[in-house]
């Protein structure tokens, strides 16, 4: 109630200013070479300091001011600033093209963009990485990877060596909202997580929210990774690509109708299996091991007020192990995401922008077992159909309101068996067995207001109301204390089974001391209506998403964060210190030996508890100059409490890696050579090891005392990279990228296992496995 | 412009992983009581073995718990106190296990701590047939064991294959099976062990209760620890014993079958 009063006040307050002679300047900002809409480009008004607006996800801006003569300055990092003087006595529609700076990172004296936006904006705990940075930083096997590069930022930790899965501020793997053109990506890993599904050639912009998550996002309690695809060059045809050690990429883009519409198609495939065919053991040469993915997008401007976009992602991994000597027997697993997004931008007035999206997202995983003439296939997955309506209302220079709704229909597929067999010996009763699908309808409405309260105080105030209904058809079970089914109820199609809902306040405030100094505070509450069940701590393709139900409650995340932000040397350096405290309710763990696969009463295998995470993040970034990069340090803890584990004692979560340091440097020696290096260090993750042993049925068994009571050895690693740009010709631009992963060949522990001492069977010993010491890679990239 | 694929690749891959023995400073642990107690529908004596756990790096000498007072009783009013025949090994002399009855085990150790467990003996299931199919090599055979699962009840089985040639037995030869997806079906188990004509095999089919099944299902690797960095955290196996003791008390019904490879 209190919240809505404040919002009403803000609306009222701003509507007062309508009575003056105010006019609106609006339009879109594009790259002059490719026509790509620019996200987060800014418009500043030179005559009125601290007044400005930045473009939304579609490059649209709108700013309303009192009449007068102004110098409008359009800015974007790495682009030439463009100033336009306008005698402002009527509404102005102005589309602006910005030109890339010829030598972008070299210049020391860069004042473009509202360079202190990180200080003045109320949004905190946010990180943006440019594709340029992502492309410069050395990575494993030379495959550029957004999800691995973000792990170099404070507060974001990787799952394991070389893995793209990540934890944000002590949250779980399933608590990251990963969006590709607004579509949910349920499993962002290829090749068991060694590569992410995001092909950086097709990506325009990546924003990561670790806290103070804006109200337009909902459904995941720890973070948002918002990935936007390129729209495609609307001026001329281009191809870009790369040839690497294990994968190659090719992107083709061009205008559909010049300056009106464009398309982009980007594909990638690994060829590890080709090497397996040639070099692998004879038995495995008929096996397959690869992934591929395809991004495609097209957009067309229907008129000055309407713009449509259609985009899609399709990716698939395939592992098939086929015995060359016995072709009858095979084991295969293939999985992948498919997303499709249809969007329409509509401009009602020059102040009111609407984006409507229709989204489809599917994740599925098939395990195929071939034996004799029969083939068994088990399919699990999740499928979403969603609708989003997002309005941006640019009320005044001081007040921008966003509001909208989101509605998602989820179909959960816990397990479906199909059998293809020519033989009649297979009994029909085992044929085509299916664990009932589950259905959920998730809804959210939100409003958020960016408000300049005074020269000193900027506020973002948001509120989201979310609602989740578990729908039939289906059977629900209730369980006794022993995990056995007590009772079951049958529901018909679309019959509501159980509804959960919650109010999610989102508040961020910045107090600005001056252009270069501010403090910010934020609070957010988020409900998450689904959980990921996993037998392992990393992402695997067989992980299962389950919705809330009569037994499983929604995850609720509350986070407060406080930060000090300071820019130095005319915004050449940005620095920040943030502290946070996070409470997570209704977290999931598993009973010992839990059986999560193909189990219709899987909910009986779960334990429920709470999580607490807190930490401090220090960040210093040099943005420009020949040498740029950052240093990050994080101190953090993340703890769990479960009644069923260690009698309710607090134990550290696996990702409780207390100290975490990352140093990233990019040095542009000349137009031809760029060097880069990154160094990471973190405390070992928490792990459960035996503290004793005993004998039963004649065998020796480990005795465990505390969950996660031990630590893996500390992890550290240095990677280096170099890019050699072959001088651009008019048609072809190409470069070689060299990198070495783990330069000083640190033997980081991938796993530590225990075994009988081969020299003394009465003793036991620990064995450490390390992967990836000193892995060089080379990639050739081209553009024409 | 015409898109033209230029494919060019250089392979410089050193995927070398390395394994080495390291020393990990593991905590010491308080000794836990470990119980291994069986009761069957066959003739006794039935045995209860009580021992202690030791620290991980100690030698594999597991101290026996001597001087405990161990009693077994059933829900038909029979009670027997077990005699300690060797240190830590306790045996019945008169008790006869009966299918369908629920048995209770009570242990009071010399220091006065009490541990309890209960188990219901399932009804036995007969082995229908033991046959052989050609194995991988020219003259080798594999064992196929069939039995029919009773319909309408949850059954848990433990099968144990032995042969006169003990060197041929591999780890697949003890199996636990639940009938969750095949209630009332005829169950067929094929053993991977390669046998030759003249070998004799012996199959023991035990019907076990759910906790015993869960105990075997959740028993960690012999060598313990975690297999990979990404595995879920290991834990002690499920037990029906109270007061922090580990192990099991299992009332089980047994049927056997034997055959000679020909």
C-alpha cells in the first residue's frame, strides 16, 4: 500500500510539470557503419548538467524538456561524440548514427558517453562487458565465451575448471536468469559445460545484475544475465568467422531492405569427433561427440512507429558411444535448447514505447540405449510459451517509468520413455512409459520508476507481483515422514492444483556527492517458482527442472546491498566497494542416495532448508588507455541449514570459496598487436571427505562426519593471449589469436579421490586429478 | 560480397591430465558402532557382528565391541539373548526366522549405550530357472537367472552369484533389484561373468526389506571419497539402527538355485 502511494505520488508530481511548455526529443541511436541499434547510448544536454537519458534495449530514447535552445550530445563508449544544437520549440524526432572512433582504446583523453553513469545511476551490482573486452581476454582453447569471461568479475564464481556454469553471490546454479533475446535458456552449457551456448559473434550486449535486480526481471533469485543478439548489418552484406582448434564459426549478415531491415545468421560447430575418428581408440571411432548451434535474427521497420524482430537459437549436443565391434549396442545422449522470439516495438507517442514479445523456449535431453534390434529413449525437458508486454514511459527528464506484464506457460517433462523395436519380445506394459508431465502458469506484473529526486538523489523504485499456479492434468502426492506416499489426488486438465504468489519490492537509491563519488543502497525480493534437481554440482544435461507443488515451496531471495562508487582521473578509472547480505528460503538438497531420475515421487527425495550469503566485493577498472583491465577481490561466505543434514547444523555450500581474486589486463601495443593476461585465485571449494572408515560385509567403507567439512586446495591460474591484426584491406580484415591457458602449469585439483594404497592394501591414500596444464590454442578470425 | 568458407585449422592440443598421490590432512573421528546383523528363514544360528570405525589413515584393523548385551525378539513373543562366540561376534542358538514376522534387535554395549533396529522378513520368491547363453568367447557362457516378481507388493532383492571358480566372480555378481518398474513381471538377470562347461554356479536370491535395500543402494564406494569434483556430496548409507550406529539389521528370506554349465 505504502509503495503504491509513492508511485502515485511520483506520477502526480511529474504530471504537474506537463502544464509548462514542454517538448520531447526522441528517436533511435545506431552505429553508422552497421546500422545496429545501440543499447545504453546516452543523450546529454550540455546546458543542463546531469540531465540525460540512455537508450533502451532497442536503441530508443526519449527526453522531455522545457522549451529553449539546447546542445544535445549523443555519446557511446568507443564512438565519436555527436553534438546537435536544436531550437527546442516543438517535438523533435531525431535518429542519430554514431561513428566508431578510429583508434578507440588508445586515446587517453576520452570523455565520451556519460562516463560517470556507474556513479550517478541508482542501479548497483551491475556489470556490463563489451564484446570487445570479451574477445580480447584469453580463454580456454581460444573459444571466446561470455559465461567464462563474466566469471572474472567479482561476485561471480565458476563451477569448476573450464566450466561455463556459474554462481552469483553465493546463490545456486539454478538461480540465474539467463536470457537470450528475452527467451529463457535453461541449460547454458555445451559439452558438459566446457563451452557456453552463446556464440560471441552473434552477441551485441551482455548485462549482468548481481543485486538490485530491476522489477522487469523475475523468476530467478540470484542474478540476471541479459544477452542481446546482434540485429544484423542493415547497410551492406558482411561475413565474419573464425577457425579454431575445436570449433569454427561463420556469421553472415546484411540488409533485407537497406536501412529498413536486416538479417543475421551465425553458426558454430565443434569437430572434436572428427579427431576422434582419426586419432581415437579403434573401438570408439564410430562414436560421435560434437555440438553445433545456430543463431538467426531478422528485423524490419514497418514504419516510423513500428519495428518487428524475429530471432531464434537452436543448439544441440550429441554424444553417441557406439562399439565398432558390436554395432548393435550403443549409448547416446543428446540435448539442447531451442528458443524463438517474435517482438514488436510500437511507439504510441514519442514518450510511450511498447515492446511486445512472444517467446518459445524448449530444453530437451534424450538418452538413447540401443541393444539388439530395440532402441530405448528417455526424454526429459522443459518447454515454455511466454508473452511479455513492456512499456517504457518517458514522462520527463527526471522521471522514466517502466511497466508491464509477463505470462509464461511451462510444461515440465520429468521423463518419457519410447521404445522402437522390430521385435515382439518386448512386453507392451513397459512400452512408452511416461512420468506425468507437470504444468505451470507463471505470471508477473511490474512497475518501476527511475526518478531524479534532487541533484543528489536518484531513485529506482520498483514493485513486482508474481503468481504461479500449478495446473492439471496430473496427480499430486503427499508423503509421510518416511518418504512413502500417504495420499494422492487426481486433477483434470488445466485444473488449478496449487497457487503461490508474492510481492517483490525492488528499491535502489544513489546518493551523489559529486560527479565522481556516490553511495548506493538496494534491496530486492524475488520469488522463484522452480528448482533444478541435479545429482552433481555442475550443470549436466540430465538435470531436471521441477515446478513448485503441494510439497515444494517457491524459493524466496532477499538481498540488501550497499556500495561506494568512485571514478578517478576523469572517469579513466572506475572503482567500487559493495557489501551484500542475502537470505534464500526453501532451498533444496537431497536425502542420502536420492533417486532423482525417472521417479514419479521425486519430491519424496528432497530436503528443504535455507541459505545465507554475505560478502564484500572490491573492483577497480581502468577503462581507457593503452593498458586497460581490472582487478577484483571478493570476500564471501555462503552457508546452508537443512534439518536433514548434520542435524540442522550450518554448513558451507560447495561454492563457499572465501577469497577470490581476479586480475585482467589488456595491452594494446600497436594497431597490429594486442596482448592480454588474466590471473585468478580462489580458496578451494567446500567438499565432503571421509574422517574415518569401517568394515561391513567384508568391505571397507568410508565414514563421513560433516557435510562439506573440508576444502579443496586453493585454485590459481594465469592465462595469456595475443591478437595479431593483419592490416585491414578494403575487403578483408583478419586476425590471429594466440592463447595459453594455465601458463605456469599449476596442477589445480579437478578432483580428489581416495583409494586403497596399492603397496599396502591395509592403508588408504588420496589421489588428486589435475586437468589442463599449459594448453596453447590458436584461432584465425576474419571479417569481409 | 560472396560468402566463401575459408577453413583452416591448426591443432596444437595438449590435453594432458595428471594424477598424483597427495597427503590430505583428514580429521580424526570418534569411533562409531558398526552393526552387521542378519536373520533369515533358513536354519540359524543368526549372526550379529559389532565393531568400531577407525580413523581414515589407520590400518584396516577394526576393533570388536565385546561384552555387549544383544537380544532379538519377534512380534510373536519369541525372545533370545545372543551369546558372544568370538570377540564382537554374537550368535543365536534357538531362534528360527519366520517370513512375515517383524524382528527387533536391541544392543546394549558395555558402556551402557543402547542401539535398536527393526526389520520385517519378506516372503520368499523362488528362482524359476538358471540357464546359459553363449558368452563373448567361443566356448564361454553367461548365466541367465529368471524369477517371477509377485504382483501388487513392493519387492526388493539381493542376488548373489558364486561359482566353483572364485577367480571368475566380478563385482556385478552381487546385485540389488527393486521391482518398481516391473511389478508382477518375470525378471531376467544376465551375468557378465564368463564361464566354461563344467563350472558350477550357485545363485542365492534374497528378498530384503526396503531399509536393507536402501542401505546397499546408498553404500558408498569401497574406496570412498568422491569420484569427481562434480559429484554430489557423499554421505553415510541409510540405516535402520538408532542412536548414531551405522550398518544394518536385515531379516531376509532366501531361496537358492544351482546349475552346472554344459
